[in-house]
C-alpha cells in the first residue's frame, strides 16, 4: 500500500513542479510588475462574475476570496481551462456563530468587575451563580441546533471542514484533540432532541403561546414558544445579525434561524452589511448571535488569546453590557478566569510543549462553557488568470495574500482578451474598505492594503510557516534571560527608505511599536500583539547598540516574542509626529503607557489618504510606508470607503532586490523536500516520506514503516502533525523528486 501510493503520486510531480518557473536575473528592487490596480466589489458573487466575464482593460488577474463549488466546477471545464488557474489551500481561519456572553439569555451581565488590563467592566463566569449556569446550558442547547455536517454538505458543497473549536482544522489540527473532546461529551453534534432536553432542564420550557414555526416533521420541534425562567413570560427574541455580503455565512444564518424557531425560540434575524454588523456587535454589543469569521495567525495560540481572552473585551459599562469603550476583538464577552489562565500560558510561555497543552486545555474549557459555536473552516479554492508566473500559494493563506505574489508575480503571456498584458496586476477584493491604517484598521481588506504599502522587519516563509525571512532586518536574535526583561534585537538593513525618500531608521521602528502600544485597546487593532512590550531602545538609549540596531524588551519570555515586534508594520515617524502635533493627540517620545483615552480616539479620526501634513501636494498615504507598493490614488475621489478601485506603483526602493526575493522563494520551495533537515535533498528524505506516508500522531512515533515521523510531516510548521497524502503530493515529494537538485547542499539563504 505504501509503495503503491508513492508510485501513483510520482505521476503528477512534473505538473506540480512546473508551477514555479525559472526567471531571468533582475537587478531592480521591488515588484516585478510596475503597477497594481485593486478592484473593489461589494460581494463575492459580483467579484466572481467580473473575474469570469471581464475582458480587455477591465479583466481581472487575481481573486481574494475562496470560490463556491459551482465556480470550481465551471472553471475546470474546457471553456475555461486555458484561461483560469485554480489553487487550493487549507485556510487558517474560522467561521463561527458568535454568542454574546454578557447579555441574557445567552449570558449574564452582572455583577460586573473592573479589569485594569483593559480599563473596562465585565462579568466573569461564576459556576455558583444559577443564572450563569442556566445561560451556559442555553448556549449548549443552541450548539445542538448547529447542523455543521449539513452546512458542510449543503452550503459549502464539501469545500470545508467541520469546526468544533477555536483552532482552524485541518490547517492547525495538531493543536486539537477532537477524539478526547468526543470521549468527554464535549462535541455538540446536531441533535434537536438533545437541544430541547437541554433547554427544558435549564428552565427554558414551553409555555402557552403557540409556536408559528412548529414543524411536526422535525424531531422535538416545540409546539409552543419557550419561556424565560429568570424574568417570566415568553423568552424575548434573540437578536441575530447575519452577514449578507458572504453567501455562505448568510445561508448558515438562515438555516440556524429556522432551527431556532422550530425549537420554540423567537429570533429577530437581521441580514445586513458587515459595517452594520460591526457597529451593532463589536462596538455597542447590541446582539445575541452573529455569523462571525476570522482570518487567524499561523501562531495559533496568539490568535486564541487575542480573540477570546477577557482582557480583549472592553465593552459595556459598570452597570450594563451595552456600549462601553469601543470595539473589541472578544466582542462575545467571553470572560472566564480559568480560561484566561490557559490562554496566558499559550501566549506568554517559552516552552512549546506547555503552550500546546494549554491550548488543548483551553479548548476543553471553551467546550464546557460554549461561549461561541464554531461552524466550519474553508477548504479554499481560489483563482488567478493563466499567463502569470511566480504567484505564490502562501500556505494557509493562498496566493492572494501579500507580500509574496505581489512581489514575485510576472506576466509571461500569451496575450488574450481575457488575460491582456497591461503591465499591472489587477486584483479583486470582495468587500469595500473601511479605512486602511496600520494602527486602527479592523478588517481583512484594509489589512491587505496596508500589507502592500508597509513592511515589517521580518515576514513568514510562505512554504514553511515556522520560518521567517528578514525583510527590513538583516538579522535578529532573542534573549529570554536578558535583564531587566527578555529582549529581541533586530539589525536593520542599510539604505532603507520610505516611499517619500526619507531614510528608515531605528527611531522609526521604536516609534511604530511604542506608539501602537500607547494607542491601546479600542484604538489599536493589533494592541494584543504589543501589550507586553515594555519599551524599545536604539543606540540613542543604549550605547552598546549599533547604528542599525533596535532592541525590544518584553514583559514575558514568550516563544512568540520575536513575532510580536518583527511582524509589526513600520511607519514614518516624521509624518505621524507631525500629525500628532497638528491634531493634538498628546503623544510624546518614548511614551509606553496609554495616551489619554479621549486623545487616543482622535487617532481613529486620522485618514492618511485625506491628509497632507507637510502641505507638499502629496497625501500622507502616498509618502508613508516602505512596502513594495506606493499608493497613487483611489476612485472615485472622496471617502476611501466608497472607492471602487485603488492604484499603486511599484516601489523601486524596496528593502530586498527582485533577485533576492526570487532566490529565497526558490530555496524555500525546494527546502520543503529536506525533511531530515540536513540541507540536502537525497534518498534519505524520500525514505522518510515513504515510511511515514499516511500516518499521524496516533501511530507509533519513530522512523519505521507506519510510524509517524514529524520530519516527514511537511505541514509541521503549522503544527497539523498529520502526514497527509495530498500535502505530500503538493509539496514535499515534488521537491524530493526534483532530481536536478539532488545532493546539492543548499545551506541557509542570505
């Protein structure tokens, strides 16, 4: 069986290997294409139709959103086979039904405790509070009405995985233990009868008012509306916000609404745009349920902490769940001390074994309290037009995720009406922008734009997410035992510049990190990344540092600390300090504590695409950043939230040359085949792959036949710990069988 599998998959290798072609040597820095035009649509349906139909100047090259099954099927037919290239990836993201745990009956809002970490009030789960327990059981009843398997089959058409916990599967399945949760009775499979029994046992029993949605064909459908054990009478309608701009989430919301109503629950289902959902759910917290979704980090425990730790909820007031400081990533108000303690280990520990165990234990607590209902993750298939070379299928995120495709993509033809050579990448986004800003942006599409324009000191290897590449930094190191705090030291490349020609200096890095922390919760979207930064030093504060050195001190010796600082996007201090002075933010150099909250909110009012702080006729947006693309304009003129397109020019002063980018990507791609880590691809790697094919951590652990071998688990960088045949076909074996590279010592790239 092992040999047969190996022989069968060799046949597809030549096709797969051809997706990364040799390119001519190029001396310039920055992207290979001179222009990039972003086209904005208001729904995935409109985006896909435009991609399929537009020709000439309106033709699109690249999508940003996974396809529905009907488009996958259609675009594989002969009519499109010479036009469209399909690429799949296991999405590092989750889609869930969010539950407001601070509002009855899905939660309890009082008594409220003050939390200094977030400067806000909240209610923590209390097993001794009868209403906490009843609300928890009510949430469990809701979970039994979530037909995940049905959603996967009927709505996703099989292009996805059932999701039970906050960890994306299969992309990060090594952080999960579904078998253990199943054995403990903590996986809530669709079961209307169990839902009814759970509601009844918690006191949410049927009353005397007939249920207009009673369905005798549905098991345990309620003939009468359910009552409120706390306040009496019929239970008030659940406020359910359903995203209308995502067809899959819309349909999940509709199906769940029907199930809730059949079960005797009144539902005020509101299908609306994401901007309305954002305000109602994440800003003023006026909801019970919401069809949410998150694109997560490959540093999965960090995402877990940022989304579900109680310190990331700052909604409400001293007396109510309603209103409060502003938006929260944990807008569900999931507040539980035991859960927080586990998430803290996952974020702050320097011991990976402890991190993984704490992440597993946190999922147990999540399932016990049912503070959200995870639904599915996408087996994502996306598309770009044929004729492009060098588009990079970023593991877990797809070819549409900056920076690699946008830097390395190059048109090689042939020229056709559907795929014209217009010297630009035409990239489609399914949703409008809210306001791309390094510090205050909340949405994925704004993050796409800032990722084009701004650069961090390091970025991820797109083929091995456990490795990093130095973009602005030429080297870095971490000292977990440094005094007075653990520290990371980055050495910047020489000659870095911003888009306006200003030099990038360690002072800009220091400002970017410390200002982000000073903006604090409710203002800085990435605050959870920076909250343990104590301060940043350059040679101005520490004479032992070199002129290109930046030293960041952290309050914890975290396994992830280098990423906290290294991935942060760097802004031009001169621009931001000038705006600070003009707009009265009150930020001072080296401020590492929060600014006054009123002043912090002023930062959210800054729109760099509308501002020209140095009055030179060019917007701050066009002058800031040092990423691969420089902002030119958006159309129509006016608010960027109403823009239908944005244009960018390639930045030829980018920190890394085209040749260096190309060489690194080729090296990274080939090194996936080096499964034993000796820098050489040879028969020993093939043997490890062959022996471990199809195994997982449930098998004996070793190097023999049918024994799991983590070195042959090519997704080990994302910790899925499964030797899956499709993954091995797509990556490791391709490179192992690149016979021209056999026996060469690749070494580490510069």
